[in-house]
């Protein structure tokens, strides 16, 4: 077959040595040898996904790893989350991520997630399609209490304050323009009018009447944050000549892929949580490259979430699940390249992303093996790739696939 590639990004995979794990990292300590054959036939290295010493966000790191310099292409979290709900954005749209929250009668926040209400769809429906001052408001349900909102119209700006004060117990304040421009003032004004307009629609929503009767927190306010002015990304397929698909459970990663024009393919049991079916995701990716697709980006989320919880036992167990699932790549089909890495480290001790380099593995088509036999943060430092920048990852994939452009003559 034409050479094809699967890129697996395990979110927050990297860590630091932990005393309770015998001074190993969760990746080093996790049992399972399913990755070992890929490592034996492959070449490893470490990678700064954005640049040395930069603590990457998941959004900016994914742009970088897929070859889109975040300094040029990052326009905030809102547009990515909105794209992850399946919304087709247009250049000039201002997009937000949001939560349904609970506020009291005088506008103090009681609960930023409305009791973690499970379904935001009925609320998104009543907010969708409203027009105010030449702006159309498009609302889409995200998972659970999340809602994405897009403002579409002429002369909009993302230079406005968040609606969400980020902490409970404080009053909601009107949205303010953050720059003294007509665009920022117009956007803030239209958004404030929208929030006032939808307030009674939410308060009197039948689902809220039911919740009030059951004494549950009501979803009576839309808390928005992360405004971003969307501009179109160059399509992945044109940039690399690869027909691409994404297999992910969590919305942000589907959003990154959707903005690049990749097809989003659902995999059975993909939840974005620790109970996700990693093996099924890998199987889905193998089926896609056996068919029409040249490139599949697979995202696995829970290694990051468990690191942010500081739960090194659960992180180690989850990584063991990834290692075992990787058995499915043995034997690797002829012509297939597999790359496996992380978007950043999430050391359990920090409960946050760090700027440490992540381990990276290339195995299969085009790869000359090195001497690394175990996939870990320290073992990969001795690998044939040394230390590479994240923005070079796609270039190296093209090089190994044999489709990189000749630079010069
Ligand atoms: Zn991440």
C-alpha cells in the first residue's frame, strides 16, 4: 500500500520520577510490553512540543505537533471548542466556550456547572439562532453542562472580558470591551443584550422548572470564556497531501482536527476518560488506514487528567492500558508508520502541565531502528532522534513516508 501513518498523542503522558514508584515515572513503572516491539523496531527521542522551557497548553501543543505554528494559528480556546461540537465556523466569527451555571436572584454565582447537569441540549436550543444588532448567536451543546456559543456578523472582536468570573460566590458583571475600538464595544454590547434576552428563557425553561421542584441547581445562566476570533486554517490535506481522520473522545481534540479539515471518526467506547477503550481506538485507526485514509491522529486523554489529579497510581494503570493496547500493532502492516508521543508532560507532583520534553517514538515504514529498548522519559533521551522541536514532527513523518518536498535542487 502507499505508505501511511498513525500519530498517537497520549495527553500529558510524560512525568517526573516519583519516590512511591521506586523513583520511576508512571510511564517507566507501568507494566505491559505491548509497546516494546514497536520500540525495538523503532527510533526514539525527546521533543519540546512548542519550545524549550515553554509550558504548553493542550490546544497550542496540538497545533504545533500537527505542524501549525501556534504563534501564527492559535486564536484562543473558544473557536476550537466550538468546532469540536461540529459547528462550521466562518472567518470573522467570535467563538466562546461556556458552562451552564446557577446564579441567584441578584446575580451571584452559586454553581459554575449547574450541579454538573448532564445534558445542555435543551438549553442550547432556546439560545440558538437569536439575532441582536446584526449579530446572529449560534449555540451548540457540548458534553454535560458545556455549551459553545458563536457570534456571527460584521465587525466583531474577541477583545472583550469573560462572562465567567471563574469562581463561585461573586456577582456576574457585564461584559466589557478590553480595547477602545468600535468592534470591541459593539461585541460587548450585543453580547450583554443577548445574555439579558436569554435569561428569562433559561429561568423559565421546563427543565429548570423540573429541577426547581427537585431542589437541584438550575441551569439559569450562560457563563462564557475564552473568546477567540476565528480565521480559517489551511487544510491539513492540502498542506501535507494526506487524507486525514481523527479518533478522539474529548471535544478539544476533535475541534483541533475539525479546524484542519480532518474527518472526525467515532470509535466505540471512546469517552475521553480513564474508562475509554484505547484498544478500540487503535483498531479504528488501523481500519481507517487500511481503507481510504493516509493519516490518522489518535488522541488519548486520561493520562493528562489523572496527572492533574496527582493520582500517580491511576496514571500508571492507565498507561499500562495504553501499553497493552499497543500489542495490536504487532505485526505492523507493511507500509505503515506509527508515531507515539505526548502534547506535554503533566507531572503528578505538579498537578499541572510542565515544560519538560516529552518522549517520542517512530516505528515502522522508513524508520532506521536505534538502540532504545524501553519507551520512557529518560531512555528516550538516548535515542537516535535526540531532541526535536514539535513543529518538526509532521515534517519527519512526511520524510519517513517518502513524500517530503525537496528543499533546493
Ligand atoms: Zn494536553
